């Protein structure tokens, strides 16, 4: 059975390691191809995707992610490639209409803001609220978003429901 000194030493060692290791913001192999200019491992953020296509006006989409942006970006890429997922988001629907017209497109990603996700103590999700603010604030920032998104409930609080605890 470990003694108190060894427990304290282990605790101190972990604390020192946590302060020494700096948090990585990007793990892309090629930093020049990072979708968010070296910040793809950021969490709890609102992002904007601007889709530019020749002979088409530039369309924009506002989204959010509680996980890292890189995980959300992978889901978006999958919905752009798999036809079974083409109606996953309004952004993927638009990309698939461009593909059907055989138009080339370029997507630029940008961080719009950061906020905390649902907190069970305050019963508030600042992340969802901030996304709705950006959609309402300027229609030009979110031309692809549906206005019905504004009345949707927060999906981040589901993780606190007892039926989802295994």
C-alpha cells in the first residue's frame, strides 16, 4: 500500500508535467493546409464557412462545435464526399448543388467567437446563444443558415440527462 509521501510525489509530478506541456493548437501535418490557420484544435467555438464559386455569389454558413474544430471539420468533409450524408447540414446541401452543376468551389473557414457550452449549474448554453446571435445579427454572415435554427433547443444539455448515462 503506497504511503502518503509517494502519493504527494505523484501528485506533484503530474502538476509539474501539466504546467510544462503547452497546449497544442494544431496537429496538421502540413501547417499551411490547416483550415483555421493553425487553430484547428480549438474547442467550443462558432465558425464561419465562406463558399466561393465562379459565376456564383459567395455564400456563408455559421456553425458551432463543442468538440475540436478538426473533428467537426472531418464531419463536414465527410458530408461533402458521401452522397448519403448530403443533407446533413445546409452547407453540405449547397456543396452538393454546386457539385451537380459541375462547378468548382473554394471554402474558407474562420473563427467567429468562442463561448462555453451548456453548464448544468446555470442551465445556460452560451455557445448556442452566440451562434444564434451571429445568425440574427447580420444576414450576410449566414446566408445558408435556415431561420428555423433559431428556435431549436440546445443539444449540448443532453449529455446531462440520466437516460444517456451508461
